[in-house]
C-alpha cells in the first residue's frame, strides 16, 4: 500500500466524517508526527489555587507544567504494537459518544486486542460542553485507582452524557457513579479536592492544541497524521488496515535488509 492510497482513504474519511468543533488540521508527516509518542514540551504552570469546575480552557491549560505524551491519557493494547494511535475526544462530544458506542468495540476487537494497535485515549477539553471538565477530572481520579474502573466509568459517561451535561451538580453525580463502581470514595474525594490529576487533563488539552487538533473526535495515527470525526466503521477499518499493512511491510523490508549483515556478524 502507498502513501497516495492512504491519502485517498483519508480524503474519503474526511468527507464522510462527523465531529464536534472546527475543521481538521492538515495531515502532517514531519518528524514531530513520526516521533509523536516521544514528544516532550514545556508549558508555563499556573497558580496552585483550586480550579473551578467551570474554568475556561485557558485557565485549565495554564496548569500544564509538563506535557509528555507517554505519561498522559489511557493506553489500551500492547506497548509493542506496530502501530500507535492517539484519540483526542471530549466526553461531552456527541460524535465521540457515537464512536465509542457504535464503532470502537469492533475496532478494539479487530486491532487492539490482537496486538496490532496501541490505542491511547486523550481527554481533550474543547470548552464547548458544559460540565466536561468536572467529569473528566473525576474520570482521572478513578484512573488513579484502577484502569478497569476507569474504562467502566468512561462508558458510564458516554451512556449518561445527557444526564451529566444537564446537571447542576456534575461533581456529585460523577462521585456517585464512581462509588457505584467500587472506587475508594475517600481517596477519590481527596483527589478531586486537591486537583491531583488536573495537570494530566491540562496536559492532554495542551498536547491537542500544540498538534493543531480543532475538533473531536480526532484520531492521530502516529507517523501519518490525523483523521477527524466519527468515521463510518467500514471506512475506519479500511484506513487502519491500509496503514497497518504499510507499517508491517516496512518492518519486513527492514528485517530483510538487516539479515545479511547479521549473518556476517555471526560468522
């Protein structure tokens, strides 16, 4: 498969996709994209006072003192997977919910669980949705205790999106859901009160901004660039299959080139 073929698939995906926010950033294949998981950059830290749940995006991102992508978000799959994908989604985005309810289970079974793709979920606070910051921080406090409970909590946020977006007390609602999932609620409360995980939320949002992500969901295929929107499942499967075939072919080619040198070295 060729990059031209991938570009055609990406163009088709952009035409068919639906998402929340602005237009997709242009596909980038420069060194920043190729080494995205190793990217590290600094941001100026903000004040240490507690952050209000209705804080602006600028107030949130001021909390990011270090943006190091490998330490942010939640990873699914094997670290040794040949292909890396970073999903930027806002829990308040309806198209993100649709993707996670309708498409992601199939993609996870086809690509993530067999070890073909390592999938990183990065919560991107776009500033478009009421209460998103409050529930995203609550999700991070659940993740502090358990990855499995975090996944269950995230599913509850997708399923109950309308409920928490319209709530006058989103923190209390998120707290109840966390407790129902078996979270140590005392530890959860201290996590929220101390903003122990807010820098992770801020860092994910800063990373999205630095990469030019303007809409959710955006799926950044490391080494290739972004796809934006809740793509039809068959289109998403086609893109991932094409990219994975190219990555595996490149790996096989590199192994073949290195084989003679290895043989000479052993002799």
